[in-house]
C-alpha cells in the first residue's frame, strides 16, 4: 500500500492467534486504514486506523 493511501478492510483472512490480535486492535470489516510510512527496509508499514 503506498504511503498516504487509504483502504477499507473488507475481509480478514488471518487465522488463529494472528486473527485474534488483529481483531483485538480493532481491525474489523469496514475499518478504514491509512498508510503513514514504511520502515527503511520496506518490510513494515505504519498504519493509522481512520474510522469504522
């Protein structure tokens, strides 16, 4: 996801403990997220939960 782009969560395909973690932090269907930045290596992203 490019920096500054926004997206809406439509499906959560993670399973087991990863799914639970994502749900616990509020990443549910309908949540709008925005990419704020990337790590220097490019493998991690900083995501802001905008709205639900």
